[in-house]
C-alpha cells in the first residue's frame, strides 16, 4: 500500500467546561483514526454536534489536538504547535473551503485580493506579475469570469462567491482540500454547478478531498469512501456504495433510512428518536450510541465497541455489526 | 369541492425605494381537507411570501394587487384584524423556519403553549397545564412534564421545532402552514418531524401547505406539488406524476439538478441563467430567458394554464 497523504492517529480534542466545576471535559473528538490517500476523496458525515467541524479544524491544523498525531506524507505535523505550523511550508498543503462563502470572504477585499492573500501569506509571493498570473489561473480554473476579479463579495451571486472560496483555497496548490459543507448555502441549480466543478478540479489537479456534508446524496456523488461520526467517535468507515447498500452500524442505517426519497414513499423505515448522550465526561465503557440505539444491550453499557474490520476497507464499531 | 384553502389569481407587490418588486403574480392553488400540498422553488421564488400572505401576515411594503385567498368560508384579504386573530392559532397555524427565533426565549415552553390555549381553546385555567403537557406528549417529546418547565435555550433544535409544532397543533387547526419546517435540522430529526406532520394530517384530516426548497422531501411527504419560479406558479401535479412526467421545463431542470440516491455527478444538470429581476418589465413567462424551448409564442400575453389532465396543470406554451 502506498503511503497515505494524511494519517491521523488517535486524534483527540477535549474542552474544559463548567467553569467552577473542576475537571469536567467535553469530548469533542475522541481517538479518531483517519487516513486519506493521495488523490482520494473521503466523505465525512454525522449529525450536528458529532465533532465533524472540530475534526476539520484539527486536520487543517487550525487548533491543536489534546492528544494524538497527524502525519502528512509520513512527517508528524503535530510535532510543532499550531502557532508554529502557520509559518511552515506545509501550511499551504492543507486548505479549507468554508461553509458559507458570504461570511468567509473579507467583505472589504476585492476578489483579486481575496485570492492573492493566501499566495502572499503562505507562499510569500511578492512579485506582482507572478501574483496576477496565479490569481488569474485559479480564477480560470474555477470558471470565474475575468471581469469579476475587481469586484467586491457583495457584488457577486452566491455561486460566484462559492467559486471565489474555492479559488483562494486551490491557488496555493494544496495536496488536501477540506470542503466543509461547501454547497449547503446554495440553491440546487447552483449546487449542481459547484459539485461538477469540484469533480472536474479533482480530476485535473489530483488533489485529495475531505468532503464534509450533512447531505448524503451529495457526499455520495463525489466520494469513494465515507466516514460516519457519532458523538466524537468514528462509528463506521466503508467504500461509498457498500455503505449505502450494506451499512453495518445501526446509526448509519438510521442515517441512510432518513434520507428523503420519493421512490420509497410510505415505506415504514427505522427512525431515530431522542437526542444523543451528553458529550461531557462520557462513560469510557459505554457505547456512545447506547440509549438511542434500537439494539442496545447490557454489553453495550459495559464495553465500548472497537472499530473492527468487516471487509475490504469496511470498518464498524458495534458489538452487533 | 371542499377545499380548505383556495388561492385564486393572487398577486402581490412590494413597494421599495428601488422600485416595485412583483413578488407574486396570478398565483392559484387549493388545498383539500387532509391533503399535504408542497410549494417548491429556489430562493427568491416567492414561496415564503405566499405562506405569509395565507396567514394574513404582510410586510408594511406589501400591496395586494388582486385575487382572493379563501380559508374555509373566510375571505382572508377582506377580513378585519379581529377576524384574522380569531382564526390564527386556532383554525390556521404556522410553523416558522427557525424555531429558535420564533419561540420567546425568556418564557418556559409550557407557558408559551398555555398562552395559545388560553387565547383560543376556551378551557378553564386549571386545565391549561394538563393540555399543554398533552400537546408536548403528542409530538413525542420525551418526559413532557419536565420539558414543560424548560426554556427554549435548554432544548436542542429538533426539540424546539417539536415545541413549535406542538404549539401549532395545540388547537387542532384545519390548516397547517409549514415554512421550511426542517431547515437546519439533521436528517434523522427531519425524518421524525416530517413523519409527525404526515401522521397528524392523516389522523386529524388536517390540511398542510409545506413550503420547501427540497424536492426530495416534498416528493416523499406531499400528495401534490406546486412548483414556483420568480413569483409565478408554473406547474401543479400529483407527486408521482410531477416527478415522473414533469411538463414544465423548469420543473424538469430542477429535478435534474437535485441529487438523489441514483444520481451521478455527470448527470447533474445546472439551470442556466438566474432569476429575473422582479423590478423590471417582465415577459409573460418569467422563465423564458432561461428556457431552451423558448418560441415566439411564449412572448404573447397572457400566458395560459394548460391542463394535461384533471389534476396536472402547467403554465407553459410548449410543455414537455
């Protein structure tokens, strides 16, 4: 097997909570292992509060993990702190496209400056002609018309802003592009354009993608492998088609059954009621899904299930998978 | 016909500093008893404006240009404020898009449900609490006695949405208007909430107008779907028919742009162009500039409805 581009091992992030109460910890991300191969597109799904966004920030090195390591091409990036990592050349290799392009672009920057900014900051490009050439190339790659380059974000449509967000992420030629709900703020007709653009860019530039979305129909379109998170832990990893046709974890099954599908109108499908357990100091010996899980036995309350292999690239963390 | 709601040739404009926005033009739609009708369209299509107009809630800048909205026997546009206040909350209820902003943040949810019951249900005050708890239990909120005393911030988004639904359903309304009731909720919660709305419609013969941008969601839960584009209603049909044999070019493209479990990224179609500026002079068909089937006839006013069957109507000169 070739060396993975990104290899996260036992990645953990905890936040102290409760002010006066000493020692209470919110387990946002708990011992997550994740690998992404060069050129691979991995999907990350799970409900709000499951730790997707925290994991994204950890992998992008925007925050420091409580414990665990992230290897980029075999080199441990977590050996240096997040504050030092910002100044290192590897910083440019992982880029993020944020959720809402209207809020993640600087409103007082013209499109040109928004795209040029990462070039100046991360790669230290100072030469104006070189800067212009690279900005224009990135704009062209994302299909942004030249006349829009001098505009401000408020003069652009939602789809155009999304293109700017993608252009400024790919302009530094990253190896890994993290897409955090890149189309959730867009109408379906615009979403279709952006999804096709992302598929096209990946084919042309050979980047790896980590695609975070709550819409499984969207994740399915672009990703070859999907990671399902629940309450800070990875509960299932599987090749895309296998995840949809033969899900092993009860949470994944409920998630897939919840996708609205006119073709399955009126069919009784498993529903997931209630809310997740508290992420504050969870019992390390109880499955996080216990209490909400339709199976749920005594064993689930006394032993945390490990992520076990069930086939080529298929892993699930459930005693009854 | 015993339509619970009838909207006929309804037109509404907004007068703004930047010109008159023709937000709705000649919109017609009816909802029968016990029926779930979806209004589907992209942002800016006018679907929320329509929902608010049915409730009799209009922005100060809004001007009704023509048409009628009949709720049961009541003319919603001609009725006085008192008559509207009487039906709202009791016979006509609405679920708003974001439950966190629609609920009063400094009152307990139980007290907020009691407010509605006190106003509309004609119950002795000692019974209010019992009925409020029953309303919470009906939307399957676990442990309703305890949740009765919760403030909105203590509840998750899904729970807040259920409280909103409990409030809307507290007086067993005849018509429920659900404006994007599951936006911002997880798919698992969305499924539970939508099941709940569907069951209430079936069990109590409640009519529902579901406003959504999600064709997949409308396709699973609605009996009929009305598609809106730029303030026009362009097609109305029973769900299966609309999904399998769309007649309006816009409906077909909207369907092709919506990812389903069977889509491929190459198969996704984007809709060329943008919504027209509703302040300008507009052609009879507001989709004509984006339409590949456009012919000279399309520019002749007025644009008629074409009946493909008794229940399938399309507003297009050259339907598919």
